[in-house]
């Protein structure tokens, strides 16, 4: 790890030195190179900065998967100045403080329009947390597709998750899994396929398009489309780097990031249907179809999920985050969802 950080720091330094008398250089780390958000949005945005800024800025970006990084490390590297900018998931940084989970608590938000309202309402809270904990400027929030369950073995409904070992990547997803009687297992995204193959986990949670593009259908047999989250993501910049930009550069960057953010929300809204069709052998214009069995949640499944969302997920999060945190959530997100978080 130390060797990797040293290499990344050296790359950042060499890039800065090369353009010391020219453009401002921004070094960034993106999410996973195999997924849509990196390929269509994160990477093109930074690689296109030289053109969109008229040569005033140059962007350098590498994916966290290409660098061999885990999501939990990303913001620590930004805080230390190894990278100027990072794309990542709040669920991966919530170990520092449960407040980061508040805009994407498992199973609470069931449509993407409501999820964007929740994200907008909670933005100021997250902005403060990124500044206080990581010395970073939060610039955007954007979604991955619906987070659902992909199982190597027969699953016909929520009751079948009882006793299953299920891969999660955040505490709030772990709360959902334990709420259905399963055991939550933290597994890096790149290690999920072998974990499913070897029985380390029975099922795994990720986004619909993420599962398809990562070829989880090579080992998983059942696609259980119970939505348990959105995989909300962020874009944040080292505060010292942000403050070093001129007013004009900050205004330019914010304008371009607003466009990027809108494009990512718009595209994600279309990906669920495409990915589910592709991974279960339906029409697929984006690649080869898979052959997973599609299992849609029943009315009873949805009712059970909603009860777990309030009685387990929200209740546990409020307890972790504390009274002030819960009160803030009640004043921002609560009215949108018609829910109240109570820290006991």
C-alpha cells in the first residue's frame, strides 16, 4: 500500500511539475474501470478538461480498480493530497462517521426522482462532513443503478434470504441483510465472482448495470430485483486544491460538474431495465445477453422490505449516528420520505 501511495504521489507531482508554468493540473481517482459511470462520465470528464477549459486546466484520472485501491482508502488519499479529486461511494467512507450514510439508507428510497430529492436535501450535511472530516470540498452527488441481489442458487423471495451469506459494501446494507435473517459479508467488488464461486457468499448486492458489466452472470444464477438502495456516489476535491483555484476556475469547474451530474442522473434512470433484460437473456443492445433467472419481488416481499427499512435499517442508523444527526435527518430527508429517525 505504501508503495502504491508513493507511486500515485510521484505521478501527481510529475504532472504538476510538467505544467508548472502552464495549465492547472487536477489529478483524480475514479470508481471502477469496468462500469458505466467511469467509462462514460468520470474518465471522459477529466480527460476532456483541457478542451472544455480552453487549455486552462488539464485532468489526469485513474480508476480505483486500476490502481488496486479499495473504496475505504479513497478519501484518506485525497485528504493527504495524493489525489486532488475523487469519485467514490459515501457508504465506503461511513466508517469515519455514520452521517455519510444518511442520503442512501438501505431500502428507504424506491424511485430515482425521490432519491435525487433526498440527495439534494442532504447535500449541505454531507458537504460539512466532507470538509470537517476529510478537508475536502463536496462538489456533486450522483447514483449508480438500483442495488439488488444476485444469488448463486435458487432464491424465489425475501424469505429465502434467511440464513444466506450476502455480500455488502456498507453498514446500512448489512443492516438490511441482518434484518432478513442473513449474514452480511464485506467483499471487495473485484472479489465477488470468486466469492460466489467458492461459496464464501451465497448472494451479493450491487447495481443492476454493475452486475451485468462485471459479468456476475458467469457464476450467479438468480437475479432477485428487490431494490435495497441506489449506490449513491460523490465527487469531492481536496480543499487546499480547491482554494488554490482562481474564482474563474472554480466557477468553470462547478458549471461543468453540474452538467456532468445531470447527465449521470439521467443515464442511470435508464439503466435498470436495460441491465436486467441483458443479464436475464432478454433483448440486449449493449452486449451479450446472460441467462440468469429473473425473480421479481412479490407484494409480500415489498411489504417485508419496507418494514425492515424502518424498524431495522433506519432505527440502527439513528442509533449509530446519534440524536443531533438523527434530528438533522428528520429536518432534511425525513419530510421527503414521510419518516422519522429516532436515536434511543
